[in-house]
C-alpha cells in the first residue's frame, strides 16, 4: 500500500531522502538495473525508479496470501542471478497456517514492471512454532545458490533448543540450489549433506534471528546480523573461503556471553561474533552491507548496520587489525528495518514507521543529528 502525507520529510546530513510513501518497508533489492524493489510487509513489492519515484501499481501484490502482524508478513525478496534471462525472483513470506513459504515467481512476459501473481511455485514450506523470530531474508550468494535465514522459531530463549538441533530448520542459515525445475536441490558441498542426523539444507547453525544478512560484493564474505535476547546484539562474519557448518552459539551463548551453557553438546565448537554491543537504548540490530560504491569514499569497505530501537546507524571496519565501530548518525522516529544495495553498490536504508527510503551519503559530513 502506498501512503501520502503532508508531513515534511526530515533532512539529515548523512541520509538523503530518496523515496517516500511505502507502507512498512522491510526489504530492498535490485534486479541488476537502475530500479529498486521495495518490499512492503503487508504483502506488496513496489518499484522505485532511479529518480526516487514510486510506481503507482505494485510489481507484485500477494497480500491475500500473507499473514501479517508483529514480525510476520512479506519479509524478503531476491532476484535470480539470471533474472534477465529467466525472469525468476524469490520471496519469503508468512502465509497460511503461520508457515514460512519460500516461493518463486515470474515477471510478466509483456511488462517488466509487473510480476505474474499466478506464477507462484512453492519451494519450501515450514510451519512456524511461534509468531516471532521468523527470519525473513533470502539472498543469492556468489556461488549462485540461495541462502535463507531462519530464526529459532520464536517465543523467548529458544525453548525447543531448535537452533542447536541439526534436525530442525530453525535457527539456521540454509543453502539451496534453485536451478532444478520446480523444486530445489541440496548442493553437494553443503556441510551436513551426508549426515543422517541433520538436514542437508543447513549451511550454518546457532542463530537466534538473522533478520538481515548480506554478501560483500567484492570479497564474497557473508555478514550476518543476529538479533539478541536480553543483553547483546551481534555481527558474525563468515569468510568467503568457508565450507559452512559454523555454529554461532545460540542458545548456548548470546553473543559472546553464556546464556544456557548446560545445553551445549560435548565437542561443540562455536564461532564467536566479530562485533557485539549491549542493550540499553539499543535492542534489535538491523544488518546492512559492506559499502562498495565509490572507492573514493572514506566508507569504502565499511560494514553499515543500524539498531531498530535507538534509530542509530554505525559503520564497522578494521583498524590496526581490530574491529572498530563509528556512529554514522542518530535519526529519531524511523525504526530502521532494512538496508539495500543498488546495482552500483550504493546503499539505502528504510524507515519502517516513516515509510521513507534514504540513500546513504557516502561523503563525510559528521554524525547526523
């Protein structure tokens, strides 16, 4: 749903208002051209052109299939690497029976700005135990496979210890190949593909709610922002050389602090975050991207992330071999839900409550106020 308002859009030094009026934006993707595709949580995908104009008619409208409320809804969007040839894109939404649906759709044959809502092919359906911690993101990796982030199934404290159970999909990063007709294939190089006591789709485990993750378009490293429980927010970085199988610790650890250590399995090896921050005004991390726009920008190679509760944005970078963060700005009233990257590597961030898509200003002007 598009909304209109006579309220003046706030102007910030480091954020440039780019598009407005999109109700509850939760994901931003590109299809390899000048357009941005913005997911509205209620069930529609909107196109924003290179000038920031939002097209009146949505690219996709499946609101009648989407179960919306709280953390549920239409949550993620990814375009196939060969989208220009096959017209395929994939969405992650909560639908009937409170289930996660990973579905493929096709663009209309006669209109590149509209998808065919009748083209849905459901690849994976998972009944959610609770109404929160659904994850929601999905993105194609440099290897051409589709990565899907799933939360631990919800409630609080992962009562079923699902994130550590290799027979459960929840609390995991999945990796599947979607070039097998109307189904998917498990890549032969997945870490648990030959195990009888694990789901072959699992790429990594021990995640609480990996709401947003991304690949560094230059290095191929995978950056995962995992939302914490009561005390700690974390950022994990999986190098491009990884063979998968990392256990990021939840619910044994929250960040790098013990949470329920008695539940650890003997012989477990945990991979700890590259960066954490405590709760206070902050309480829910929104992961972003490593900036790879202009190499003349001082932010080149910095990882951008935000906190939904405090409305702050930071960058993370290595300084003398140690990870350091710097506040990029504080922008009250937005509740940042997601970042996006366009085909040229420029970054965007969405305010859930304002319905505004901002472009990150890659020129240093000091922290926003």
